[in-house]
C-alpha cells in the first residue's frame, strides 16, 4: 500500500477549539491557539499563521508584535499551542 500526499499523509490542520481568550480585550497581552493535526502525522509539517480581526477593522500589527509566524510539527506530533504576544 502506498500513501500519497493527497491522502493527507502529512496531516489535515485545524484549531482544537477556540483560541484563548476567544475575544482579546486591550488588557490581555497574549492569545493562545491549539492547532491539531489529524488524518496523518507523517514527516515534519509547517503551518503558517496570521492574527487578524474578524471584520478587518484593525490591523493586528498595531496590537501584536508577533502577528504572523509559523508552527512546525515534528514527525508523529499531533498537537501544538501557538502564542501571539503583545
């Protein structure tokens, strides 16, 4: 049997529930999101992320130093927490 990349051998990525806190008030300086890797965990995989407002009314770069980045999953790793800091 051969597993091809189109079979999600490297995984299918999504959030494992809402980020914490789900809404970021001005007094909070960190946003944590748990990313889950399903349907495959073969090899190293890189997920690129970006913080944005839901209605595009504000630029995340105005409020967060780390408003873009990447998360690297190791071979067989299925869960990763990504943090954005003010």
